[in-house]
């Protein structure tokens, strides 16, 4: 099967899993459940793969790998070293009793409890600071999953069974990461306008990234930043246009916590090493990039929100990002572009603007006039 056919089959299978949740909640709600469970399966399958690799064992199914993991985890002469290797290689450990494969087995046996899944989420979140609060948007006991604990259990069980046959750790390159972004794009389509908060259409993303990387495809150690990163899809396009993709450092900020969590998952699913991405859950307008972090990035890619409301508090007149203007943008039009624009000195900057951006502002307002003159 070609990679194109494999991708198409994977995309369709993942989207079919969404049907289980689609009738119970809006797309902007069920995306956290489905994408979170896909990511959990990815982490779990990686554990089983790593166990077999480290024991120099082959396996034909994850059920077989699961048995091997259980046997060696129970062996006191092996388990301590095995856990240490898994932590070193992956940055986390999922106990055999809490792997995706084991929980699906318990579903078929009629013994599955949501608390087991919740415990696995907690263990992963506590394993590494990069995983902290990663699954906090997944409320396994929400009424929208069912009015009773039994119905909630059944809903999650059905989704897990649908995902179980997917070999999410066995796809080459960025196939799984691209499938993940396919789902995000589908959710964006279903969610309507507000989906722009977490997703930039891929055709637009590719063009913006090509411009930033033009003539620098072979540069090692490139750093790219998106101050309004959404799910990280715009940043991740850097991998496509760099010949030194493994050396890229990714920096990003996102205000909405659920979207910030999507970005972290997206980075990992695209195979970005934990030490190569630096993401923060902050408000760029209020805080900009934390002053303890680098601010001279090689490239800046951003699709910021426009005409948001903000406080326009007089204290911002003392902020070096705004003080030179002498006046603040009105409360109905937060100055996201000027606030981000001023922190970079050596960057290639590519921003996405609507055609109406400049015409929305009165040019009697100094921030708009000043920014237009810079452009």
C-alpha cells in the first residue's frame, strides 16, 4: 500500500472514530476527547514498541507485546532496569496494567473502569514537566458523555475500541502527525469561524513557511517562533522546508489552554524531540515572550487574532512595547501585531493579515498609523 493510500485510510479511520462523539457534543468539545485518546494510544504503543526493542524481541501484534511487557515488568531482576531505560528513552512510563492495549482488553472483558484511564493520564502528566496537565481538558466524567457513570464508561469504551486497531506508532515519518492535523482541520471546518483560534489552513501555512525559509533551507539550528501558535501547525511546517529539520528549535505561546495542549501533542506526534520545543501557555498581549527566554528568533510565523477586545489599561503606556506610540489602541481593537512586532530584531517575519486589517483602524489613531508606516 502506498503512503498516500495509507494516509487516506488512516484519516478515514480516525474520522470515523469521531462519529461516536459527534452526536453528543459540538466539534470544539469532542476534539479534546478524540485527539487526547489518539495521543494516549500513541504514547502507549510507543511504550510497547520500546519494550520489545530494548529486549531485542519482535512482535506481530500489540497484544503479544503487551504480554512480553507484563512478564518482564513482573520480573524483579529486569523491571528496574527496564523502567529506567524507558524513562531515559521516552521521558515517561505507562505501567502494563494501564496501557491502551490492556484497557481495551478490559473493555472486552467487561471490567473496564474510567478511573484506570484517568490514572494513566495522571501518571503521564507527572512523568515529565513537558507532559504537565496535558490531558486536563478530558473530563471523563462529564455529563455530555452520558447521564450516568455507566453511559460515560460506554462512550469512552466505544471510542477506544474504534481506535484500537490503528497502529499509530507504526507509520513512517510525519504520517500520523499529518493525520492529527487533518483531524484538527476537520474540527476547524465543523466548528466554524472560531476554529481559527487553533488552526491555520495548510495551503496558507506552507506558503508562509516557504517565504521564511527561502535561502536558509540548509541553515542549522534555526529557531522559529509563533506568538499566537494555536495548535502549532504553522510552526511545524518548518520541518518540511528545512534540510536540517532535526536541529530546529520551536518556540510558541498560546493563551487558550486546550489549544496549547493540542500544540504540545502535535509536536510530539511529529517526532519533535522534547528538548527542541519550548511552548508556553501565556497571553502574548499581556506578557509577550517571557524575558528569561530568547527573543532573537531566526523566523517568526504568525496568524494572530484581529480586533479583539482588551483592557487598554493606562499601565500599558509604561510598557516599552507601547510607550513610544504615546496612545493605546482602543478597547475594541487589541494591538496584537505591534506588541509582537517589537520583540524581534533579526527575524524573518511572516504574518497573515485580513485585507480589512488596516481599514478597520482610524489612521488618526497613532498605533495604527505608526504600524502602517513600518510596513
